[in-house]
C-alpha cells in the first residue's frame, strides 16, 4: 500500500485512508488513487494502432477515444481507485512443454476480481453515500497500466508491464471509477529499468519493436489467446512450447527474480489441469467436457477450438525438437 498519512486532517484524506484499509482487508495487494486527466501517451497509442500492432483486437481501435481521455469513460468520475493483485506462484521449469502463463493457473481472474472490486465499490458508497461507481478489470476502455502508474503503484517497464517495486509485475490491475472525492496519490515518476534490456532480448519471437512498444501480432500471448483461426506455419513455430499465454518477458525481469513472492491467496491457488494440462487429453475433449473442465477459466477465451489448435502446435514443435 502507498504511504499514507497517519493523522489525516480533512475528511477526504480520512476517507482515503479508510478506503485503502478496506482494499487491503478485501485482499488487494496494493491500492492507490489516480486522477483522470488525458493520457500523455495518447499520441504513442495512436501510432501503435496505426502501425497495425493491435492485429485483430479491433476493440482497441473502438475504445481509443476513451482510453486517451479516461474522464470520458464515466461522466462525472473524479478519480480511479486502482488495485494490484499478485498472482505469481513461484519459479517454473523454463524447459517444460505445454506451458501455461501463470495468470491462468486458477479460476478466471475476471470473476475473482470483479467480485472483490464490487466489495470495494460498496466501501466507496459507505464512505461517500450517494456516490456512483463503475468497476473494471481488463474489460472496458480503461488504460489500466497508465492509471496504475498514476496511482503511484509502479512504472511501465520496457516490456510494457506495470512493475510494482515491491511485488513485481505478475499482478492483475483492477479499477473502480467513482465520482466520490478521494485524495490522489503522487504518480510513479521514476523509470527503474535503467540500462537493463533482459525482457527485450529474451522474447522468443522478437515481439518488441523498441523498448515500450510491443507488436502484439508477434506476441505468443496474442497468438494463443486472442488470434482466431488456424496458425500459419510461422505462427505455429513462434508459439514454441507455450500452450496458453507467455511469461518469458516477466520471468527474466530482475524486479520479479529478486522481489516477487508467491501469492498466499487461496482463491488464486493453482488448479491442477490448468498449470500443466495433458495435451493428448485436451485434444480429445468434446465441447461438454471442455465446458465442464475449463468453463470458468481463462481457457474459455480461445475456447475448445483455439486450445486444440494450440495443443497441436505445441505437439508439432515438440516433435520437431
Ligand atoms: C490488449 C492487451 C494485451 C495484448 C497487447 C499487450 C500490450 N503490451 O499492448 C496482448 C494479447 C499481447 C496482451 C498480453 C499480455 N497481457 Co494483456 N492486456 C491488454 C489490454 C486489454 C489492453 C492493453 C493495451 O491497451 N495495449 C496497447 C498499449 C499501447 O497500451 P498499454 O499497454 O496500456 O500502454 C500504455 C503505456 O505503455 C503508455 N505508453 C505508450 N508508449 C509509451 C512509451 C513510454 C516510454 C512509456 C513510459 C509509456 C508508453 O501508453 C499506453 C496507453 O496508455 C489490458 C487491459 C487494459 N484495459 O488496459 C491487458 C493487460 C495489459 N494485460 C495484462 C496481462 C497480465 C498480460 C500478459 C502478462 C498475459 C500473459 N502472461 O500471457 C501478457 C503480457 C505481454 C506484454 N508484455 O504486454 C495485464 C497487465 C498487468 C500489469 N501488471 O501490467 C492487463 C492490465 C490486464 C489486467 N487487468 O490485469 N495483452
Ligand atoms: S509475452 Fe512472450 S512473446 Fe509476448 S512479448 Fe513477452 S516474451 Fe514476447
Ligand atoms: S527486464 Fe529489465 S528492461 Fe525489462 S521490464 Fe524488467 S527491468 Fe525493465
């Protein structure tokens, strides 16, 4: 949690302190308050879209205006209450086949965090009766990393991740926009990447065009989760041993290597068939079996067809090895 005054003088500061304590009690690992002025990187975002780096994620084009002007997401919103939730489970065997990104080892985080954010929104309304709130996690036109940076929670690294200097980058970002008054935190101004470029050099597909700029079309996370249809032979090769998502540019980051600690959160505890699914079995599942096993997990996004495609690619790459 950010440093907070022990004896706040005015009601807004007192309420801010109370809200942050409630956030911690609900289970968030860090919380801060962000202002909603226009994004200083709006032009970079436009260039990113114009270069085609969003691939088939056309919703990013549709949401662009609101992302650049976060105040327009919710009329009358005064601030965003921004939270981080650590989901890291510890170091893994980097040579394993059929790897699954750690964020997907447990029940879909959208479900888990949406429920927690609603409880945080209730706390906002208790502290500021009549306040309006809107909760977002991943879905919605919210520039989540930028708001987290503004809320003082960390900096945006060369791998484009929001890095908290204490927790690292294996975190989910969740926000509550509200018209209630809370005291904003100081934005995280420092860039603590320094001369390091470990993430840029480690990316298996050279997906970083430059520091801070990711061509999503080359990113394994995009290929295995967001892209639809069969892989080209090049895409199949790019996927390597990754069945779902990719953690390479976070696994090598010194801020994770040195400081990240496994989450003790029981709700985020790994579920066995998610962390290391049997590829043969996955390819044989029918729609009903897939739904029963993975319906409440991140695998639901690519669905059975996408996961079968991914499993076939990993098996082919394994054979080629
Ligand atoms: C689209 C998307 C993706 C795409 C594109 C990723 C990307 N880097 O752009 C794909 C499918 C590839 C992806 C992958 C992953 N994602 Co994703 N994704 C998103 C989503 C929905 C939108 C991000 C977006 O707008 N990208 C476009 C770029 C241009 O915007 P941006 O990353 O926000 O960048 C801002 C700043 O970098 C700044 N900026 C621009 N230029 C510059 C230059 C400098 C010098 C600086 C300082 C800043 C800066 O302006 C941008 C706009 O405000 C967000 C949720 C959300 N609503 O924000 C989750 C989100 C970013 N993803 C998340 C996660 C967990 C992942 C994965 C780790 C999952 C995995 N293990 O496979 C990977 C990580 C890959 C990576 N290195 O980014 C988390 C990140 C949490 C964190 N601590 O940062 C988010 C926030 C979801 C969440 N609520 O938790 N993702
Ligand atoms: S998630 Fe993997 S493929 Fe995507 S940028 Fe990071 S290292 Fe590269
Ligand atoms: S690996 Fe190095 S350059 Fe990349 S985000 Fe981490 S500190 Fe920054």
